[in-house]
């Protein structure tokens, strides 16, 4: 496992890699992933490891077609025209769901948010799509320079170890492709909202739990859903939760830092 809070260079190990299989490590858990399409092997190269895998995943025809159907429903719900998506893309997203489900058994939870690390402490910013998570984390990088590095800009993994929370990068890293194969202790989860003035306030446990339900990966099986709720309950005592009103001015990063991390 990485030394927390310090990014490492991609392993790009040659062991256990072939044209249709690769062993990766995400959130400290090694897993073998089997592929049909070479571009999906390349997708995981920065997460390759020489460690023996704890399990193996492969997307079946049923998994891929279920993923395709999910995208059709999503497009219909948004009123979008049907978009032709490559089979390799469908396999990639099917593997994403399978990996999230498998890692859940190891105390790992997939969250939708933008995660950064500053001075060895990580923060996850969650919000509705289009609110400005990526813009806000960019303001932190601009304001604090090398003190800040991105863990993941879209779908980081959160892991509980002995009651402490850590956040890790994944290759699913949003349209800006910002991620690092590293982990850091998680200090806070923040709900980002647009506001005229920048301000930070603590979130109540009830509101924090509701926010987590909206921004973690949704599993279909009852067993997985129960495990998610258990992890969310543990998170309420493992990390701090805040609501951040933000107008996206450059000063927003400093207001957020002072309210979330400074002196904590």
C-alpha cells in the first residue's frame, strides 16, 4: 500500500499482464481484470501491480448488455437522442460496476465526487452534476500550488481501515482525466452548493447520511445495499461533514480551506 498522502509513480509492471488480462491494485486491493478489448487493458496501465490478485473479474455478455440498457434508460430520462457507444466502452463500464461491487466486500465504497489532498489530508467534494466540483478543486490548486494534488476528479474509492477513512484514485477520473494512483487519509466530505458568498458550515449527521446516500454508487442487490448503509454509518464518526456555499471566485478555495482543514 502506498505511503498515505504521497503520490507514487505508476507501477506499469510487466508481471501478470497479457493482451486480455491485467492485475491492478485499487484502494490497496489487488484484482485480476480480464478484457475482450485491448483499449481497456491500456485504460488500467497506471494501476498495474505485481501483487497476487484477491479475485478475478470479467464482464459477461449479460453484464455488457445490461450496461447498454442502463445507458439507454439514462439517455431517455434526460431527453437525449440515443448515442452509439462502442462495445469497448460498454465493457469498461460493466467492469466498473463489477469492481465496485467486489471491492464493497473489502470495506471499499465508490463515491461520486472530486477528491484532493492538501498537506497530507484529503477532502472529497460532492455535488449535483454541473455544480462545479472540478472548478472548485482547480481553485485549490491555483491558490495553494504544490501543496495540493488531485486524487481523483470523478469517482474516487473510499476505504475504512480500523475505523479510519482513506480515499484512493481510480482510472475513472472524469472529463479532465485527473487522478493519481495513491491514497490519503480522508479528513472531510463536503457538499458543494452554489451561493452568492463563500461560507462553510458543519453538516448534521442526518443531513450527512442523506448526502452520502445520494453520492455513493447505488447497488441493486439487497446485500450490497445493506453493506453500503453500514459503511455510511461508520463514516459518520470517521470523518467530518460540511456544507460549502461557493461562488467560484478565487477566494472560494481559501474560505473552504480555513473552514474545513486549517487548524483541524
